[in-house]
């Protein structure tokens, strides 16, 4: 009964925060009557709450104050929940609920509801999914241990389902086209932050912490404690540089310190070296599996983008060029390329399940733009070369001679200068950190 009351109170608090910090209804929406699920924006309309909103808008960097005030009940409920629930599954659900509620508070103040309104119904869904993902990554070692206890075949099946989920999430959902059936947000919150950031970061923490605990359990003396903790510290920093390119020094150091703290706490609570070794193996296995699942899935996603950019789109670009050469101008729509130049208009396939995104084509008269929504947060766009027919031919020849001379200075490492089209996206998505 006590646990039921606890969960009821927590869910009610999350519901209140949802209605309070969501975007307020516009006058036209209010006139038509709001459905039960739409936020009411009480943080803007209520005199008491609007004062906190004004505090968040001040230029004195006081945004953290209202966020901290309204997240305090969440932290208090979390501490009570950890005393009431001992199971890993229950605690992971508690963490997911707490993170979701905290996101509602934070973004209600940070963007004053603008991002929430931009996402629409996808915002609470995305926030919940991201929170569940992070909580699963946090408790991955303990959950792995629970899975291995009854049956390794069952554990293998669950891990396979996890890999399939991560793979589909990485390849089927883009960050730029909300019209795709499986796209939960116009920004790639789940892929970039849920997988590539939090997923890799927690993989590094689990690996470093697990190795540190293993080293301590192997030494079995007091000097091994310092050895294990310091090993976790340096391994955490090293893994951060392994998973991320040029990570921020502060975040890298924080990751290393967190690994050392986790190792120290685990050592302090371990009275049995055999149990410590088991916990260490679970951490190491969870870190390796999570990092491998994300890396393989992300590599597949990048391969889809490379194929769409360098093969599928090139076929369309070549057809547009042939049309322009024959007709003297570019077509008004891509469908005009069928059937003479293309048998059919291809799609920029990004995954296994969906046929892919349709190319977005814009005719600018003497030029065009060809776009497609790619993985993560990339919107790839191609523009053909611009050639000024009225330019002075002598000036063009001089410019080409100058460029060729520059190329000779580099021992002919550069190709002869040519006018070519350009993509706004690289072969792979840009590095985010």
C-alpha cells in the first residue's frame, strides 16, 4: 500500500508539472477548447508561478534557481523511493520518472515553452524515451546480472532485442524530417544524446569502473584500493578520448572522477572479493556490449548516408544535368525525369524498414537544390556549379592559370581546378564534440 501511494504521488507530481510548464494555449486554441492532454501553461498564467518564470528570464544567470526549486520535490521523492524499493528494475523506473519530470521543469524555464511547442506532442514522448534510455544505461550492469541469473539464453534474447532496438533507432529515425513515421522529434534527441552521448559516456564509466574494481579484487590488499581507484580515474579519462573526439577537458575530468568515485563506493561496500569480481565483470561486460551495439548501429547509419549521398543522389544529379543539357533548363519537378532519364525517382534510404525519405527538389531557374533528411541531425543539400556565361574569358583564363600555379607549388597534389557542385554535408555527419 505504501509503495502504491508513493507511485501515485510521484505520477501526480509529474502530471502537474506537465500541465504547468508546457506551452500555454494561444487565444485561438483556448477559444476552441483544449483537449485533456494539452498542457495548460500554468507557469505563465498563474501569478505565483509566473514570478519564477520572470526570474528565469533575468540576464543575471539566475535560471538555475527556479529549476532547482521545482526539482527539489523530485529529488526528495527519489530519496524516499530508493529507501522503499530495492530491486534494480524498480529503481531504474524511478530514475526514468524522475528524469522525465526534471526535463519538463527544465525546458519549461530554459526555452519558455518554445521548444516544447515546436516539438508538439513529440516533446513529452521524446523526454520519456530519453529518460528511459539513460536509466537503462545507468543500471545496465545490474540489469545484465539479473538477466544472466535465470537463463543465459533468455539473457541473449533480451540483448538481441536491445541491439535491434538500437539499430533501428539509429537508422530509421532522422533529426530533420518529422513526417517520417518513426521520427519522434525534429531534433535527433534520442540518437545523438541518448545513444552517442549518454550511451558512450556511460559505457566508458562502466568499463573504467569495472576494470578498477577488478584490479582491486585481484590485489586483495589495502594498497590495491588506491590502485583500483586511480586506475578508474585514468581509464575514465582515456575512454572518454577513445569514444569522443576532442572532448571538453572539464567533462573528461568529471568522467574520470565519477569512475573513481564509483569504484571507491563499490570497494567500500564489498566485503567479499568474489562478489566484487562478479560486479566488476558485469560492469565490464555491460560497457563493452553497450558501446559495441551503439558503434555498430551508428556505423550502419553512416553507411546509409554515404550511399544516399554518393550513389542514390548522384544518379538524380546526373539525370538533372542530362535534362539541363538537352532542354536548356532544369525540370520543374523531379517527376519530369521519368522515364527518359530515370526509370523512377529513387528514395534516400536510411534504414531497413522504411523505403526512405523523398528527395526535396527546388528549381531556381539556372540552378537547383536537392535535399534529403539523413541520420542523426543532418539535412544534406546539393547545389550544382554556378557558371557565369557573361564573365570575361580572359579573367577566367588568368584565374585558372593562377590556380594551376598554386597547385604546382604543392607538387601537383591538387587536382586541376574544376567548377563542381557542392554538398552542405560531409561524407559523414560532423563531429559533435
